[in-house]
């Protein structure tokens, strides 16, 4: 994915969260809420991969071969990783390290003893400095909360049986990859909040139990730390909301059904930011042989040569042998000037040259698009790039 596609994806995630907050604020159908929170990030990631296909399918395509571009390797710098890539990599490593620490904290939780093991669920007793919580098929009961053990076990078993830990792991992986987006912190919090509602509902079999269960919530010890990956019984900030949810009806309303079109609408909205309007698009599959105005790199051909010369990273191994090569790159300048469908049309037979040429083309700034009869059209370009000393 290009950086522009990554930024677009983050914008979609932000809008999707706002949609969820607006529609589910008084929503009582918790299962729909859960699946929205689970499926939205991977679906948006999938749509981001399909966007270039959609863009190219609706554009008029013009094919043009550009003049040969010569890159002087004697003035090029050695191959190196960009500063942005280094910073991003550091962020991923730090986020992954935090995740592993949290995972080990849960799995290596000191226990007093094992209480029971049935239905693939193991229950452990832990000291009174920690709150009761669950993780996958493990339940940890605080020694200080044994007087409420009946309700705690029901609640935590619901977490285990409904496999809520998988949801947390999924969103945690997205948080590692997109560590720079704070929205995923809120997303995970809302996901865990919905888990608590679901577990509460599953723990109550009759209305008569609501009062005693609510009392158990209120009487549970507050102010203790719960592992970030675990689902705790008595989340302090959720007690009031959870008691209200216990008394609510779990019915589907139009608000819940709006979550699905809201997700689709959000995706189409962000796609529209990169897809030209209809008055800039001619019919699909139309091939135009001549343009009124050809697409142009910002500043013209000389500026493009300067861009390649400045940004070319020549591999050290090839620099020692003074290797040279010529590669033909095919790419499309869309009607909005963005670069799409970049590929090697004819290889230089030197993999490093092919890969560097692809990188340079993909990272080019937006072009001035070509026009035909006053309308902007997508243009397929073939650029021969010569690497020589």
C-alpha cells in the first residue's frame, strides 16, 4: 500500500468509529455491535486493496510511450531506508514489544492454585491484589472476590465461550500495524465495553437475577488494574452502563440495521475522495489515440529527471561492479493525477534496477493529468529508464 492509501484507510477507520458511536450509543443489540467492531477494520483494509482496481475500471485509458529517461549512476547515493520507513518500523517494533509484554503478563499471572478445570476452561485462584478476569480459556479469580465467585464465574465463562479474547487479539494486531492512529485505542476500549455487556447478558437467565447480579457488580472491589488483554468482571467506569444494559431488551431496530449501510457508505465516501467525478470520466474500455493535453510530471521532464537523480538509491553491490541497465515501466496517471497500476513492462534483467525503478515511480508526486475534449482522462504511460555511468 502507498502512504496515500494508508492515510485514506486511517480516515475511513475514524469515520467508521464515529458512525459506531452515533448509532450504537443507545443500541441494545450487542451481537451486531460486536460484529461491526470485528469486521470493519479488515473489510476496510480489503476495500483499500480493491480501490485501484475500481479506479482503473471506470477510467478512459490512453496509452503513451514517454521519451527515454537517463539516470546518472555516478552521482547516485547508496541504497538506504527512508526516514519515514525507519520511524514506522521503530513504532511497529515498540508496539509489538508492548503487546508481547502484555501477553506474557497474562499468561504468566502468578496463581495460588488451580480451582477447577472443565469444558476446556481452567479456573485459577490469584492473590487479592488483582481483579478477576479471563483470557481465552483461562479464568483468574481474585482471592478478595471469592464471596461473589458464583456471578464472576458465570460472567468470565461467558467471555471464554464467546471467544472475546480473539476479538481483542485481532484489534491489537491492527493497533501494532497502525500504531500511529490513536483511534484504535478507542476502538479496543469500545470492543471490550461491548464484551462486558454481552457477558452480563449471558450471565443472567431470569429477570429475578438482575438485582442480585447488579449488587454483585456494585459490591466488587474497585480501582484495581486489569491486564490490557484480559476481560475483567468489575470495570469501574462501566458499572452504571452495565446495570442499565441488564434491564434493556435485546431487540433489533432500524438503528442496528443502519450499521451495515453505514459501513458501505463510509467506504464509498472515502473512495470518492480519490475517484474523479463523472464529468471527468469517459466510458470504460475506450481507447483514445490522441490527447489535447498529455499528462505531465510537476515541472516537466527536466523536473522528473531531477526527481529520479535525487531519489535514486543505487545498491552497493552493483555500484562496485558499475552495472548498467534499461528497464521499461508501465504505469497509469489517473484523472486526478495519482499514480496507479505500476508494473515492469520490460525487465532490465537486473532485479535491483527493476525494483528501484518501481519504487521511484510509485513514490512520484501527483501528475498533471491528460485531457481530451476538456475532460481529464486516465493515461497509461510506458517510461524507459536507463541506468548508466
